C-alpha cells in the first residue's frame, strides 16, 4: 500500500458503515486523517466505529432528508471537526426491472437517495470548505452512469446525474483550493449485490474484461489520492474503475 498523507484532515464519509464507504474510511484513517461516518444504519455504525478506533466518530443520518443532513453537519463539527474531505458513498441500486414496469415509488427512492442525497451533503459541507479555501470531494458514481445498464434505468439515471453534478460543482469551485471529482466503478463485491438477481449479477460480471468484480480496497486506493493535497489541479473529472469496461 502506498502511503497517502492526509494528516491533519477530517473526513465525512457517507454510507461509511459498510462496503465501499467503510473501505474508504479505513484507508483515510490509515492515511492519518480522522473520519466521521454518516450512515442510516445505527447498528452497522457502531460496529464500524469499533473497527476504526479512536480516529472515527459516527452520525446516524438519512441523507435524503435535507434537515437531517444539515443537522449531521452541525453534530459532526461539535463532536469532531469541520470536514475538509468528503466522500459521498451512500446509495442504493434498487431491483432490476424494465422501465415500463418499474415501480414508481422505487424510482423516486433511488433518485432521492442517490441524487438528492449527494446534492444535500455537498450543499451542507461546501460552504465551510469555501470559507477555509480548502477541500477535497469525491462523489461515487458508477459505470452505469456512463453506459446505462438495461433494467436499471433509475440507478443508471441517478449515477449519470452524480457525474453531471460533479462536473458542475468542480467548475464552480475551481477558483478555490477545492477539488471535486468522482469515480465510476464497475460492480464491487459488496452488499449492494443482495438487491440483484443471480442472473443480473452474472451479466454485470461478464461485461468486465478483467473477469471479476472490483475489490473495495482498489476503490479506496484511488479515492485516497483524490482526497490528498497532491491532487492539486484535477477537478470536475470522472475517474474510471471499470476493469476495462469503459475507457473514457
């Protein structure tokens, strides 16, 4: 593992109690920063905090609720520190189904969490970064946001929106020492697969030239650099983690 220097920084990681978010939080702590995990699952938060030790604090929050997100920011600043680093990892995939039969309530839920939630968290933390003239933000998109996955219109649309949000915000903040980027991973070996059928999982695997799913530690490695001071120029960009599936 290359050593990334995040000493003296404090990070907020949404969806930080499990999967990609937890792996990224663990790498952030290993790089010398402290972290506050934001997640809706209080039980998983307690387990994650114990695993990460004294460098971690936790806040239970529904990121689809603006008032809850703003309250989480205030609580984070009270129990830890203002965030100079942000990873937006919270999200859901939803079930696989054709668009013409897709459940309307599920469509709204996916958009509310993946798109509105990402907007709310950025909306809450960016003002402080602007005041301090420093920040590093990584939004988690997906290869589905670039290519579109069949029977996953809601998820594909939501992740395309995250890419668009990242490009817009990165340009807005380009005059500050704040970098805003996103990653577009292929399917990772996480609990999100529990929402999908075995047939759809195998379809996703078959699209990856590497012939396997992304390891969460591989995503954490890329994110750690994007959060570092070494990433001083690149902003509003999308970084590929698709195992060769997409190369643009």
